[in-house]
């Protein structure tokens, strides 16, 4: 949901605006000069959780970084993004910031589409992909409806994986693999 269209607002002014909000449970992004409130969706949250669990187990065995959820935002240029899941390697930052949007950009941002029919969400997502790529972030766009993951990496063509594929990221997460069927499993396709 777009809350405001103050094109002249800066990232710092946005952060001040967020601090003045009464409900600490609300999560906001600042994309292309607009304030977006993150939608709540149990199904996309479940998919994100499955991804977090798999990468989390990998990180317990390979102590190379940490994960954040949609409660942790990042400064990407003058914009503020809140990926559903993000990975930050310890070479970038040993511990996440304890207040506000993190100054250190993640190595990986995972965005789970909450409403494939929402044109505004798609437009914001396209802008975020561009912002992430310009900052050197690898991006996974997870579409629970289509059961696909699109992998974006600077200077490379987009890779689209389907439910029969396995996701890997050798340069970022060596020896990690995630069969898509494991995250998109539902009672009807068990």
C-alpha cells in the first residue's frame, strides 16, 4: 500500500517519519520517493520461513554470515528496502545494526511476492530489483503462485527456476542447495 508520494523526501526524512509512527509492528519501505507499507500475508510468510530454515541450517554448519527477516531493513542508496529474507556475510558485517535500517547492504535479498495481481507491488518490486542490482546484491524473487524463483545477479541474465529445479548459489553460499519442491510443498502437491 502506498501511503505517501512525497517525491522530495530523502531517506533520512523517511527514517524520521518511521520513528514517529505509533505502531512499531508496521514495516515500511521507501522506494522511488514513495512510502510503502509492507503487506501481511500468511502464505508468503510461510514460504519465506521455509527458505529461512534451509539457509539457517546451512549457516549453522557454515558460519559465514547471518540472516534477517522482514523486520530488518537496509539502506540501498537513498532508498530503504525490507526484504523478506536477507543474507549478510561476516566479511561485510560481523553483527547487524541494532537500530534503524542497516547501512551495510546484504549480499543476498530474497523477496517473496505476496500478491501477484497487485500492479503496485510489482512496480515497486521492479524498482527494488534495479536498486539491489546497482548495489551489487544478488536477488531471488519468489513467486508462490507460479512456484518459481527468479535469480538476478549483476551482469548476468536472469535465471528462472521451477518446482522441479534446485537453487544453488556457489559463489555466495558454497555447497548450498535448495530443491524448490521443498519450499513450495503444499497438501495438494505432497
